[in-house]
C-alpha cells in the first residue's frame, strides 16, 4: 500500500515539475544559424526574372537527355542542317522502343492520328484529307499517300519518326503536338494499316504473275 502511495506521489511531483518548467518565463533562443542562406533561402516566382542565370529566367528546362517517368528514351539524332540529310538517312536504322500495342492502345493511336494527321493524309491514309479533298481543297498538291504508295510503305519507322519530330519538306514538326511516345504510337498505327495493304498488293501481283504464266503455257 505504501509503495502505491509513493508511486502516486512521485507521479504527481513529476507532473508538477513539468508544468512548472513549461510555464517558465525564461526566454530561450534557438541558437545561431550556421548557414542562414540555406535555412532562409530566397524564393523566386516561377516565371519571374532571375539575376542568377544568363538568360534571366527563373524557370529552368530539364537537363538534356532527361526522361520523364513512363516516357520512352529520347531520340538521339538531331535535326539536319540546311542542305544536309545525314541524320535523316541515319534515322532509318532507329527502331520503335514501344512493345506490341494492345487493342486499347491502338485505338488511342488511331485517335491521335485522326486529330493530328488525317487533315492532310486522310482518315483512310490515302492522302485525301480535307486539305486536299480530291483536288478541291486549299492544298495545291496531294499530301503523301501513306497506304498504297510503296515509297511510304517501305519507309522505316525511324525515318517516319524523324519527319514527325523535325518536319520534312512541306510538313512541319509535330513535336509540340505529340509527345515522343505518342509519335511512336501514331507510326505504329500507320504501319499496322500499311501491312494489310501491302499484303493485298503482293497477292494481286502474284495472281497476275500466275495468270501470265498460265496464258503463256496455254499458247505453247
């Protein structure tokens, strides 16, 4: 019983001491700051001017080669200088970094194509978009026929990516409209449409060749 009383008294005394200390009027200071510039750093508004950087801008661009989460690796080829085509031809060796797309991703790629590309190349990829419109549109020349023209059906995906990134001939760059991954998705969509068309052409050519051989054999 005595031990219990002693414990209660000790607890009460401890609480009183804590209250007494916490209510003290003694002024305390946090001490000296070793590096006050780090603790109280000056903040700049994102779009305000800055005297620190040479261009006078506070907002900084990502370091060259930065890859945001979920995106593909940057395109390592730069835009050719005027009159030069070295990187345009070098892009033929670049392969798409995307894995095979599922049905949902292909639908999204089709949507991106229709929004950004169909106005020139047409919803059917035949070059007959609203700007050409069978020759009645405002364009003086028909845009590239992506399906049905061997030149574009045989064009490597890396070269297509170069063209959509930097522009080629009358087509401007789409780097500001489409993210790198979206550009590869659109190219994958185009290639998926070109393959069936190429197969049909090949089958027709084979049938024509067979018919020619049969006719020649019959004449003998």
